[in-house]
C-alpha cells in the first residue's frame, strides 16, 4: 500500500511514522508513506497558500490552486482508490472504515489547517471525509496519523501475531475483555481463576461474556447498532 499525505506542516508527521510497528512496516515494504508540503505549491514569491474568507469571518482558508495543483500532479502519477480529507465536520472514524481502507492500494490524504479548505476542493476531488472525533484539533496532521496507524496495523504481516488484530476492541463491535499477565497474584489482587485452568473453550466463553458486559456498561451504543 502507498499513502500520500498533503500538509502545510509535514514535519508534524515525521515522528509518528518513524518508530516501532509503523516504521517496521515501511522497512518491510508493506507500506510506503510520502509527505508533501503544500507550501511547495504556494503562489507567487511568498508561496501563498491561504487567504481570507469570502463573505467575511475570522480565520484563513486554504486556497484552491495550491491544493488543486498538488493533487493534480499526484493524480497524474498514479490512480488513487480514495482521496480523503481529514476534518472535524465529517463522519467519525471507526474500525469498519479502517478495515476497508487497509485493502486499498493507493490512498491520498489531505489535511486541513486554519479555518479549513476551499469547498470547491472538497466538491471536486475528495472521495471520503473523515473526522477522528467530536473535537477540533489545530490541524488535520495528528488526525491523519491516527487514521494511518489504524489502517497500517491491519495490513497482513504488519502485526506479528495476526490473531491479535482480529481480536481487537471493535473488530466485532465489542470492547476488549480484561487481560492479565504474570504474576497470578500481586499485593492480594488475583487473576480470575478461569484464566489459570487451561480450559480454552471455557476461557473463550468467559472473554466473550466480559467483553459484552464491558460494552454494555461503557458503550451501550455499540450494541444498539447490531
Ligand atoms: N482536523 C481538526 N480537527 C479534526 C478532527 N477532529 N478530525 C479530523 N481532522 C481534524
């Protein structure tokens, strides 16, 4: 998979992609990530990329031409399965969207800043808009990092124990059950007996029960969607 990200602050994305599992995935060539600085497509001597809003109002808007020029160039080089705009005014990212995107070959992600981008870019180029939650960040870069992380870990071969991606929270619309490791007792706190029995079918039943109980208590809305 290849992921291109357009940003006015690409440096913000150096660190999240250069460590641990995401870095290893790139080293193994399971994914390639390319960052593009929107400023390189800015207009005139000052490389202008933003301007005031038509109709008045606080906040600058990213101009249409620099973004269009950047997207057109990238599109001339390959076909994108999705062109995604990260924005708080969109549907919230969930596991199903991440699963779906992990099957794609080429994804282009546009991150906004300031008051957002000229609506005509959204109308003409964007095939999917994604928010990572009902709050506003200073820009879409961290949101893009969240999306990319959620997608990359689902690519086969990225996580060693593939079973572990399949049994994540949300993979079946349930939160994860509690997990424990050694020691079996710490300062009087004991690991649930069932986990020490070696009876794996029973353990699986217990985990399902716990996952359901936790979901009902913390996120009952997830059960309503079934
Ligand atoms: N840009 C700013 N806030 C955002 C959010 N919550 N999700 C996605 N992109 C954003």
